[in-house]
C-alpha cells in the first residue's frame, strides 16, 4: 500500500481526487463532462487516416476541420478531393487552418477548395498592425462530422504523419489521436463554431440533438483559445500530477518544462509515484529538442524515468494518471503550448480506456531507450553546450 499524509491508498483503489465532480471543479471552464460517448484510441498512422477519410466520406450534412498544418501534399490533396466531392454533393464543409502552421500551403490549393464550395478561413493570420501576436498559434486538430462523430489528437494533415514520402510509403510519425462518437461531438462543434466566428467565417447553421450511448464514457473537452483557457488547462494538468497517487505516464513531442513543472514532477517521485516520461529520440525542431534535454539531469537525479523513442519521430501528446484518468490531444509540455497556443484535448475517466492507453505506452517503451543517469552524464561535451544554449530560449520555442 501507499501512504499520503493521513490517507492510505491500496494499489487498486480508486483515487477520490479523479472524479468528474473534482476534475470539472478544478478545470471550471463552463463545459462539464459529457456522458455517453463511444471512444476509440487511434495510434497507427495509416489506420488513423483511413478512419478519418472513411468518416468524412460518409458525411451527410456537415464537415468541420480545424488544423495547425494542412499541406497540399499527397495526403492533403487526397483529403481535399474528398471535401470537394462532398461539398459538390450538398454537404456543408468548413476548413479552418492556422496561418503560420500552413504557411507553405499554396494559395491555389485554398482557392480550388473554395471554388468547389468549401468554406475556408485562416486562423491567427499575420497583421502588420500587431506583428508580435503572430507568436500565438491555432495548434488544435479537430474534425467533426454531422455533429455526432469527431476526431482530435496530435496529428496534422501532412504526409509525414501518414507515412507518405514522395510517392513511397514508410512509417509515419508516431502520433496518437482519438475517435469520438456521441453527444461530445456536438459540444466540439460549438467550440469549432466559436473559432470559426472569431475569424469572420460564414454562420454555421446546424441544430440537432445527439442521444448518449447507454454504455458510453464521460468525456471532458479541454480546449483553450485564450489566456484564461490556457491558465485553466495548466491548472488541470498541475492538479492531475499533484493528486496522482500511484503512477504518471507522460508522452510529449516537445518538452521544455517550467520550474514549476520540474518541481511537481520531482515531488511526485518523492511521494512514491512511478513517474515515466516518454520523449522523442530525434525531433523535427532541434532547438526545442536540445532545450528539453537540458533538464534531463535534474529529472533523472530526482528519480523520474526518461525514455527516448527510437525510429520515426514521436509526435504524440498523452497523459495517464493512476491508471484511470487520461488526457489526449494537441498540447505539448512546452511554453508555446501551455502559454501561447490554442490547444484541443479531451479527458476521459475510465479504467479500461486508461489500461488501453498504458498498453500503448508500454508498446512505445519497447521501441525506446531508457536514459540512465550514469550514461547521460557521460554524453559528449558539445551536446551539453547545445543544450545549455537552447535552454536559454525555451520560452520562445
């Protein structure tokens, strides 16, 4: 058993701090847990995109997409053709893309979509009147189909996430998403509608009820599009770490922790928790990669277990607390995600779903290298120099 102050917690006992009432009170952002949803974890690139394409093809009335990156490569073009076909058939299609993240996508690509009847808008565009606001990004990944199906997670619409590289197949980036069916999709539609309206999109007319599934799960939308929303998202994350009593399994693509994050992870180990941190072995953003590695020594000395994923780039963002409370979405454990970006996540309280999450985490560990303190302190001097240098700029990465 594990002791916390005056509390005695048996290994299989439910953590009383991870209940719908407690978590919603901490998050406190107006939207409660939405009951009665079917959920499916998606973590294999080709299967994920196949599920997305299949759902979009079956749309009868409405398709809404919001992505940080939407490229005009093979994957983007294939999805665009489906969207154009659905729009020509009378389905209302809305695409919201981040201006910075999709900067390399050609104007012709967007014009072709518009010509086919797809409604397209850019979020957080650059403005000469407020150039410094361009550091704020719409990092959400969201698809809603007919108000009762939805996808969210870490992936973008681009070849590297699916496994296409110049017309040849290989493993896509290691990412995690989630498919949702039920009343939570209607809530996510309302969240999308607010973002769409903010960037002067045409009104989205859709008013239907979605009945909950009898054996469905409660889902908490954790979406942040303002300083207040990001503050509440951070508060929920810190609460989840602080109140965990057995284990914390964190996966993130970009890790540049604040002093507070380092301290609460260290405190979790002191409380006797099994704390595991899964990070990329290589990254598409080298500056952020080295900045995060500057904190390995401190974490390893405190007892946090760190693993570097080997092979394709790890891009997933997930958390599992005490084998019962899970979070999946777009937010990384870095300054950009937690302080500047618009982010989209969902939280699920369910032991069976958490068990599935842990199984995926353990499978990832089989393809990872554990970083031990003895080995880490012997890394090349030049690596240490790069880590120290980039760590100075971690608030800008």
